[in-house]
């Protein structure tokens, strides 16, 4: 879904920073070999994630939903040299694919892959975080927030992807098997009302929320 004209969207991308060569290769191989390649953050959103990370200069980063590793490599660009990035996914088949690009990037030793249920893994991580990126199963966004918020340092940032869900968040009735849309509506309401964070929704791509812990 385009919130601005496709022509203007193309202009925005053309006048934003170029996609790094390694990420261009990762993008291409994802589309060639991996199911549902549209799940990839991609050039424009990837540059946005990178610059947000560079502005916040986090020590430790948490990512929920690794997919092929594109967003992790964007986020780590702004991380402090002594920091660590923990990324969690449930798809065992993508672990080696992710690791190949993580190691090619030069950041490999600072990226920790976790395979399994994020709600079980996060409480076991003995660290606090300055930056969190949520891009996983939408029905658990509220649960992820609730388990993350106590591990987020004051001033820390939560980035939540797909919060506009192709505009479906405006709907008032849902298909019987649609669990994602009502879950995102509830999540957006939670971020707006929770007094522990301040939140801004950015209408770019499929919607990206920036929430800062007070």
C-alpha cells in the first residue's frame, strides 16, 4: 500500500542514501531463494533503521523476527563497538542463511542468533536494551511489548513494524481467520495509552512506530 504516489515514493528512495552492496546482495538472494521475500525490510526502510540506530548509538539491540538478517545488519550499523545484537526467530531453515551474511558483514561476532519462542527467550537474556525492533507475528505484539518494557533502559527505543497493516487498522469488522488486524489495533492503542512510553507512528511503507521509554 502506498500512502503517497508511487512516483513520489520513488523520488524519496532515489534521494535517500544508497543501499550498501552487501545488503543489495542479501536483498537479491532473498528474492531469489526465500519464501515471502516481501517480509524483507528493504532499501528505504533499512536506511531508516540504520540512521535511527546511528542517532541513538545503542549499546545493546534486540530484534524479534530475524527473517534473512537484513534489518539486523541495518540496526547494527549504529551500535557501539562494545555492544551486542540479539536476534530471535522461529525458522530453523534460515539460520545458516542469516549467519552467512552476518559473518560477511564483519559484525558476525557481535550478533547472537536465538532460535525459538521469543516470549520464552527474552526473559532469559541477562542484559538490558537500548533499541528494540519488533517485526514478527502480529498477534503477539502486545505480549512482546510487555516482556520487553522492563528490559528496556530509560530513553530506550522500541521500533514496531507493520503497524498500519496495509490500512486494515481502519477496519471495524474482520475475516474470521484474521487475527493480525485486531491484534495490531489493540497494540497501537496500548502504545498510545501506556504512560511508560511516548510514541509516534510514521506512515511509511506498512507503518513504523517509534516508542521511547520515559
